């Protein structure tokens, strides 16, 4: 089976989504930042290997600085910028992510 076939890409997309959701789950958040980062790293490598775009809603929930999942109240703080119309997620590493809605 070829690497670029539609069936393989669908399976890769499902696995990417599953890994990110697993990283977001509350069960593994206590003291397991390394697990979350590893799940995100695996999801990104699957995305690159099979040339599948990561959905925007999943991509917006990952810190570009440290690669951790942005969980409001645990790994990041959330601020609303009403004058400019976007949401600011500030990660524990100091990186900020501006999401326009």
C-alpha cells in the first residue's frame, strides 16, 4: 500500500487526533509533562511523515515554544483582548499564542 493513499491518510489523521486528545486528557496531567510532550511529538511526526495537515483546532492547542498542550488553568493562562479581537494563551514557558476568532 502506498504512503499517499487516501485510506492511509485517514488513519494517520485519526491517530493524530487521538494522540492530541490523549495528551489533553485530565488523567495523565499530574506530573506527566513529559508524556504530554511526547504524544505531541509523535502526532507531529505522523503528520510530517504521511503529509497530513493537523487540524487548526488541534494545532491551536499546542505551544510552539515548548511543545506542550495548552490546558487553560493548568499549563497556560487565558486572556481576552477585546480591543483587538483575539484570545491570548500564555504558556508556562513564556510563549504566547494569539488566536483570532
